[in-house]
């Protein structure tokens, strides 16, 4: 009888483990960490911001990270949900907790140290702390090297205006305390908008006062870091009148690479530094 019970348990064990291994990742940076740890096979869903690596996009999309619904999240039957800081709304998270699903908040931050904390938190939640330590050590070395390269550049730091969106000529720019401002600083630039925190709509006077030497925007699909966007300048007289507009300096980068503060942060620092400080022809 005991042998029969043990055999039954062993037969059920793989399915039980699989049931405990259904992970939903909310937040593009968090999802990139899961993939970098080699654990993407455990994912059963993603949020709209999770687009890298490209294979992730084949997973069911449960919605935008700040506008989640219990129905959308529970549609993929997760056992573990990794939530980037700021995901919600709060009432959805409360409903999810009441279902018994395990929710693990992942700290968000805009510094090399925050990237390492994110990796360690995700790795611990997934039960692969050793993998997390190894990935954190590698990225720490890569970020140190990238920042050393930036520090060695003695050229003046250009004033950079990050434009989050341009909707019918109405611009939204990045002030202090944003991921864009942090990345600009890490890459050897200075944020042109310092009079407010967070993201804010910009009037023509604010754009003129910012006097950016470089305009930074998110890339359209398929674009690499570099100068793109003459159409953006031409369609917005206030931008066209700035030093950046006069020089035609518009840099576009992949949004999650630039702002995600995930495992690709060293790559983002290096790419943005190269775009802000191009080598002389």
C-alpha cells in the first residue's frame, strides 16, 4: 500500500511542480531579468511593456502594467507574479492577494545599484539566487567599465531634452527624478529640464528656456541609436528653434533599452554616450 501511495505521489509530482512554476512578469525591466537568468521558460504571460527579448512577445499580454485588471492577470493562471514597483492599480493588487497568488514586488530604481537589486530580488523569488549572483557580478563589471569610459570623456556635457511623446505638437518632457534624466546623466549628458520632477507637458517657452543641444526620443520600430527625426523637428517650430533643432541633433533609442534599467543597462549607457558624444569624422 505504501509503495502504491509513493508511486502515485511520484507520478503526480511533475504536474504539481509545473503548477507551482507558472510565473507572470509585470514590467519590461523585470521580464528582461527573468530572461537574462535563463528562466523565460517559466513565464506564462507578460505585460504590454515586456517586449524584449522578441520571443517574449509570443506570450499572452495581460495589459498595461499601471492599468491591470484581475481578470486579465488571472487569465493566465499564475502562481507567482513579479511586479515592478508602480504596477497596479492598488485595488487590482488587493484582489489578486485575496486569491492566494504570490505577489513579489520588485524595486524600481534608476542607478547601477538599483539594477543589481532588481536582479537579486527576481532571482530570489524564482529560487535561483546563485544565477542572480553571477548575473549581478557580470553586470556590475560591465556597468563599471561603461561608466569609466564615460568618465574618461573630457568633452562638455551636452544639454539633452528627452521628449516622451509628441501628440499633435504637444510635447511631454522628462524632468528630474525620471529614468530618462538618470540615463542622460550616466551617459555623460545633462538633463535640460530641471525645474520640475517627473514627466510634464511642455509649452514653447519651456522648450526655449531648456535650450537643448540634443533632443532624445524613443525609437520607432527598427531604428538604432543615432540621429533620426528631421520630421519631428520640422513639425514643431519650438523644437526647430533650439540649438538641437538648428544643428539637427535628434537621437532615438529603443525605449526599454534606454529607460528599462534592466540587464541591458551597460549597453544603454554605452550607446547613449556614443550618440551624445559622436566621434569626429
